C-alpha cells in the first residue's frame, strides 16, 4: 500500500497516514501499525491507529481528491501514548490524567504536570483533530475533548487560553445540527454542553456534564 507520512512538530510523537477503503479498514489498521513500527523505530513505545476517525492529509501534502486515510500515531513515552489512545477511542472522551492534575496541591506542581505530560497529550489530540473529517464516536466527542482541555487550563489559572478553547468548543457544537442528523440523546447532550459552556464563560462554577461523564 502507498503510505503518506507526516512528522509532527511535537517531537514526542510521529504519525503515518495510510489510504484505505471502508471495507478493508480492520486489515488496514493492522498493516498500518506494522508499517509505522518499521518506518519510525524511535516512536514505538506505544503505537495505535485511530479506529473511529476518517482523516485527510495535511494541507501541504499531496493527495488524491476524495481519498480517505487512517491516522497512526507512535510515541516516545508509553504512558502518554496510552492516555491519548484511551481518550480518542472511547465514545465519550474521558481524560485519564485529569484526576491527577486536579489533585495537585500547588499551582507549581500543576504547571510541572502540564509541561511534562498534559501539554504533550493535548498536542497529540489537537493534531488528530486537525485532519479528522469524520468522528464515528459521536457528534459531541470533539467538543468534549476541548472542554477537558479548557478544564486543565482553568486549573492552571490560564483564563484567556481557557476562554479561547471554550469558544472553539461552542463553535464546534453550534455546527453539529447543520452537518449531520443527531439522535434525541445526542441533542440533549449537545444542549447541556452548550448551557455549561455559556455558564462557564459567564463566570459560573459547579459540576459539569463532562465531569459527570468522568465519573461513569
């Protein structure tokens, strides 16, 4: 199979794009993981292929019109890789590192966690989202990822960055009904997320929909 490669600016991970047709997706995932290990031996502490996303190549890469790709990621750090995989493979994203982050007793410790771990996790998630044209997990999954990101930024006292991420999440949710048909359950979740986002931007506090998901 012809593969396209892209190396992220974030040196903690590397990626591989593999063209596929829907009917052979499972076989392509196995092949992509094997090919990645051969091509990127420095990033094999943890390897996985996004099973729920359909991707396009980055803008600067040459591709055939309409061709869809699998995205495979490999990491230098095993725990970061496992965390990213868990985040993007669950139907409703849950950030495994969140409890660790929120338990930090000082802002300095929280900042250390962000610099060593959280920042790398979010960089990988942002990269995955940047080329994903369809998310088979559900219509609200990407926005929930952004809400988790905003929660981390809030804990780090980065109000301006938090507001920017929240605005992106709200924009994501606002377009959902126009891009696809959604179930009554998803519509209820969407409305709850929008209400929470508006309340946070207005300075409100309290338990949120995505923190309840965290506890399930």
